C-alpha cells in the first residue's frame, strides 16, 4: 500500500465548484483517477499523453468509475 501525501493543483472555477459539491465517494474516485494520471504522466516519458490517459481511464473504470459518475463530478452545478 502506498503512503498518501497531499498536493495542491490549481484548477478552473468550474472544477473547484464541482469538487466542493461532490460527495465523499465521488471525491475518492476523482482522487484515484487523478493519482493514476499523474503517476503515469510523470513516470512514463516515452508514451503519448493520449495512451497514458486511455490506460488510466481503463484502470479507473475497472475500479468502478463510470462515465456517469465522472460526468456528475465535472457537471456544472
């Protein structure tokens, strides 16, 4: 198991509002997805961003993040 650390990333206002309105389960799934993306992007320099994001999306979906959940997280509330 990985030890967790907290980082701060600037986002646009719409993302910040969606985050504030999200429930605990939605936040946990979003954190997992962002963590996967960052790990892949920062550790795999040879692959294209599209390939990395596709793989991260597949992993997130396998862990229960559906398009509907992602849409609700990103939806303008």
